[in-house]
């Protein structure tokens, strides 16, 4: 009989326990062993909960119990999660986590501790909720040179943007609904301002490119400034606005990682990803591109990924080494946002096509699309985009919004 401990009995932790007992028989058949949840660590008591007798308040009970070989960390945050997870790994207990902040900030250290102690630190649930993305990157797609990954990595903002786009719902009302449905982070600014998606980009970038990419290396801009007018203009130009997380190896070999609102043309599959769903497009030399899609947040979808990791830990006798990256203190491999090359969407005061064309000529780009109150110009870097905006301003046209366009 193998024993599991769950750290944190909030939305995800309680989902892990619920899904485990719902499918216990199948999971035991899959792993070929009897299993049980022995402890649930939380500061609170849960009177009346069917698993209240498993609740403990001291991590040492778990650390000192040799029967517990597998730990699901669903607490969130870095403190005390980092201390608890490192102690579990040092005691040879494999850990599965849904905690993207922990992986984004301390993943390199925790992977090393796991390797030293011949156990696993798994984090499938940290990116894309239920979507299998971490494991495919280092197993199914491992025969490729992966050059980029990009997509919708935050369910809350996608839900809010969809409510603005389809239901013309106000920002605050949509956010409140996302919180009620358990999608938003405890502090929703992490969703709105892009920190949550940034952490997920760090994890994807680190795994794909093999060096730890920290949150401060990712250009991050949230959706706070996106207005209904932006959304409506994008729609007129056959696009929608999505918060896109992206990491990409540029021609000079540097890695450009970003989180920002982007206009996504209607013909892209990403444009049709709505609600709390996430989608991640991955590009590689052998397979061209592939997209992963599914529920990116919520109790049972996230629990599904945590449990999958536990099952994998039980089946992997030793550390899975394909699943690691190293710390490189020299950050020369990180590209600056000025290296971004993309078409640009502008919302402006009323303006004639002639003025747009003249500004485009001044910047050396072409105008690809025009609608009343805005246009899209061809692929360019930030400096060229600034030259275009300046030319418009000099012609007396105010630029209200400038949003890069996602090209796939
Ligand atoms: N707040 C996150 C989201 C939860 O909305 O995507 C899943 O990471």
C-alpha cells in the first residue's frame, strides 16, 4: 500500500482528494498498487468534511512518516511551499504541484533536489490546468527541435475578454463571475496584470530551452487597459483580443518571452478558444505545429493533472531526467521586447486612409487593413511601430491603442 499526502485543502487540494476517491479503483489498477490519501495538511479544520480525520497541521508528521511516498502540493505561493516541497524531496518523497509561482521561481532548485534524492518533482498542473502540455514537451515531442510555444495560458482573463466580446459585459462583473467560479487567483491582479500567465511562460520556456527563465525576464502586460472599443474594433477587422503568453527562439538564438494582449486573426484556432479554456500552440522542426486545448483552470481539471503526476511518480522508480533544466546566471540568452517583430493593430481618432498610408510610408511598412477608427500595419519591430505612431500624431491623429497582432 502506497500513501499520499495532500498539502493545502483549498480548491485544488480538495479536488485532488475528491477525484482520487472517485476513481480510486481505476487508479490502483493503472498503478498496480493499493493507494490511499493518508494526510491532508492545512491550517484550518474541516468539520463535517468526509476526510476531516486526515487533516493535520504539522508538516513534520508527513515528513517523518516513511509510509508517505507521494505528495501533492496545492498550497500556492512560495512561502512556505518552497520549504515544505524541498523537505519532502529531501526525504525522498516525490512531489506533484499545481503551484506555478513555485515552479517559475524555484523550479531549477527543486528539480536538482529531486534528482539528488532519486525522486520526482512534477508540475503538469502548473501550466494549462488539465491540458497535457509539460509531459508531451519532454516525451512525445522530445525528438524535435522546438522553437516556440504560444497561446492562452490564463482562463480568468480569457473568460473576461470573452464576456466583453460576446456579452458586452463590464470588466468588474466578468471578474466577479470568474472568482465565483473558482478560476481566479486569490489575488486576481495576478490574472489581470499577467503575472499568472508570466509564470506559465517561464515554465514553458525553461522546459523547452533548457535554462531557467525567471519572471523578470518575461515582458509582461495585462488586460487592464483593454476597452470595449478595442475589442469591437478588433472584431470589425475580423479578430479578437486575447492575452497571449509566448516564448520563442529568435534568429540570433536568444529567447523572447512575452505576455501581452494581442489581436488574434479569426482564421487562427486560438481566436476561437473561449471561456476558461486554454490553448497552447507549439512549433517544432519535425511536426511543424500542434495545438493543445482544454480547461485551463478550476477544481477538477487542475486536480486531474496533479493526480496524473502522482500516478506517473508511482510508476517511475527513478528521477525522470528529461524533465529538467539548469540555472544559467548569464542572462545574455534573454532577448529584449524591442526584438518583437509582429504586425500592429492601432485604434486612433477618426483618420483617412491617406493619412494611414502616408504614416506607413514614413515608417517603411504597409497598411494591411483599415476600418473606421483604426488600421493594421505589416510586420515590424517596436522602433518602426513608434515611427508609424509618431507620423500619425504629427498629422494630428491621436493613437488610442497599439496592440501587436499574433501571427502563426
Ligand atoms: N487563475 C488561473 C487562471 C488559474 O485563471 O488560469 C489556473 O492557473
